[in-house]
């Protein structure tokens, strides 16, 4: 991994699509109405991603960090038949492939990526594809289910057809302090479910929200979303559980800052105004 990479070359387009060579179960994910956060075969898929043999690994020639498309073989006999394929396609982002940044501690992006997934699971917000941390060909990193994109779905279409999803993702970005919500990190799959990817620049203690989603600035947080956040905020058992699960991947101060942002969002009840000098994502969208 010595090649210098141009940050921000290209954009999401058909040339960036990974040819699907195995079943990609993300298409069976929850709809807007069913936000349990997991496909029905979640447990099996987690096991497949975590323990299945990686039988192919190909570098993706874009992105700021090294990412690889991988094929993970479904372990024999470990599946109850619900997955219906012999392999799944996933994205592998090894710790060793993370580009150094001045403001985030080195080698922590994959942990932030995984903590983001755990946070969405805790809230029942199923927009981050199933993610695990495991060893791969280049060492420890995240492996996340591949989302087969609907190439026709540009940001304008997402604005028209996925307002509620974008409100949820914008609220997640606010509480996770996501410093890199580009448009290319929003992928609608072929079944019409909107997913968010690339959550490595999250949970910094200093405010760093950088996002392409400005649509809701100054607007009230939709009451159901606010209630969901409040449900976490007011429940000591859930807070303790979150501290425990995320605490394995984040620093204590980062957890404290996260819970402060949750409290602030619940109390204010609005998406805050953003600053054009500070809050746009860096580089390309
Ligand atoms: N779960 C996924 N499903 C489909 N494609 C994905 C997924 N995760 C990543 N990708 C693809 O890999 C590319 C690089 O991944 P990602 O954006 O997470 O990495 P990055 O190096 O942090 O990139 P960026 O420069 O956009 O911040 C994405 O732009 C997307 O094309
Ligand atoms: Mg990134």
C-alpha cells in the first residue's frame, strides 16, 4: 500500500459500479416503514461477514483511503438457507489503508466506521449496511455489505423521494458529528432503500459536521425521530449499553461528547443552521 492516492478523484457514476458477482443481500434490507435496521437474515449474515473466507479481493481505484471489493464465501453448514447464495460481496477497508489526517488519531477510522454502525443499530436506524470488524488480507479493518446502486438515483431524486430517510441521516450526522457526508456517500439500492456509507470521520470531540445535506437547517426535527433519540437519551440502561458497546471502539471523551450532542438535539428539537465556511464536505462530493 505505497501508492499515493489523489483525494477526491472522480464521482459516483456507472464507471464506479462494482460488477456484482454474488448475491448482495442488502437489497433485502428494511424499508422506510420497517426500520428494524437489519435484514431478516442478519445473524447469519453477520456470521458470514465475520467468519467467511475471503476468496477474492480487488482494490477500488477511488476514495481517500484504500478500499477493496471482496467476495466472502458463505461457510458450509452455518446458514439456515435464508441467504440463498454461496458468497456475498462486501467492501473491506483495512486500518493499514487509512490515509493519515491531522485531526483524527491515526488508525482509528475503521473503529469509527464500526461504532457508527453500532449507533444506528442501537437507534433502530437501518441505513448503514451490515458492518463487522475482522482480519482480512491487509490486516484488521471493516467489512461492510456491498450496496448495489441504482445509478439513476441522483441527489435531486433522493430529495424528492427520500425526505424522511435524509432527515434521519442528517440527524445521525449531527449526533455522530460526521465530518464527511458527501452525496456519494448516499446510495439508493435497486430495491429503493437508501443507505449511507463511509462513516470513518465521526465522533470527534470538536464540532466538525461537514455535510452535503443542508435541506433541514433551522427546521424542527420530525417528532418521531426526536422521540427515538429521546428514548435513548432518557433510558439509563440503553445509555449504559451504548457506552459499553461503543466504548470498545471510542474514547471516553468521545462517548461523552456523543451523549452531549444527543441531549442537545433532543432539547433544541431543531436541525441547527450551518456555516458555508465550515460545514461543507472537503474535496469532491
Ligand atoms: N457498502 C458499500 N456499498 C457499495 N459501495 C461502497 C460501499 N462502501 C464503499 N463503497 C464504494 O467504495 C468507495 C470508497 O469507499 P468510502 O467512501 O467508504 O471510502 P473513502 O476512502 O473514505 O472515500 P471518500 O474519499 O469518499 O471519503 C465509495 O465511494 C463507494 O463507491
Ligand atoms: Mg471517506
